[in-house]
C-alpha cells in the first residue's frame, strides 16, 4: 500500500509540475511586436550610428551640418552571432542620413555590436545637394 501511495503522489507531482505555461508578450506600442522590437533595437543603437555618421562625413565639405537618421530609413542587412546564443551579436545596418525634411544625402553601411560599440563603417553613396 505504501508503494502504491508513493507512486500516486509521484505521478500527481509530475503531472502538476509538468503543466505547460503559455506566456504572451505584452506589447504596449502602436505597432505589432516585430516592428516594436525593430524600433527598440534601432533606438538602442542610436549613439554608435550617430558617431559613424560624424566620422563618415567629417571631411565632406558639402555635407550638411545637421545630418541625422531614423529607424524607418534604416535596414538590417545582417546579424552575426559572435559567441554563443545570448552572447554578443554584430549588427550590420544600411542607413540613409538625411537633412531638413528627410532629404537623403547618402547611403552608408555601419556595423555595431550589441554592447553599443561601433565596429566599422563604409560610405556607399553620396547624393548631390
């Protein structure tokens, strides 16, 4: 009788402890989850991308002084996993710096890691003013 009771208790414990938990992320944004994550990632990379824009255009005498970029004009080209899952990632972005009312001045490729460090940058194209 003791073995039977023990077996019943173990089975009940395994049944209760093994019940699935379904969690849904709470998205309190005006966009779907994909775009919310995209914009959150872009916002977290703002400082190193701004630094890249300054470096790329510092010797361009025709470049407007107020060049900036936004997440809607940026494109993720590649995400490289540097270490294991959940470790460091390198993100390659194509950005299109603009001035005034979103007048595009150029196209650049910027590589940033998830620590917020600027890895590299490359100027691809300049549009005449």
